[in-house]
C-alpha cells in the first residue's frame, strides 16, 4: 500500500505533499499515480474542488522484485481547512 497526503504548509500560500510506502516500489507508484494524466483524471473528481483543506489517498500497489506493475485507488479522506487565524 502507498499513501499520498497533501497538507497546509508553513505559509498560507504553500502546501506539503507527501508520498509514503513501506518500499520504494510503492512510493514510486504513488508519484506516478499523481503525475499520470490517466490516473489524475480518475482521482481529481473524487477530491474536493475547494483546495482549502488537505487529503490522504490510499493506493494498493502490486509489485514484483521492487517494481510496481499495478496501482489501484482504494479510498481517500479529506481534512478541514486550517483555522482562519493561522
């Protein structure tokens, strides 16, 4: 499995994007998933269009010998935007 997470940055106009997995194949697959036109077209409608909050996306990555060969969307969670006083 792999996780893609987006959150607020230290400044209002910045954000943090994290790609995480137990192995490099999962991390590589998550990066490719978010940067591939076909998969981003599948993911974008699922996420909120406001962009104010963050999100976490869970992907199932099938790999052999540390090479991913199939990546599937599992679920996602959106978080609330940061407080106004931040």
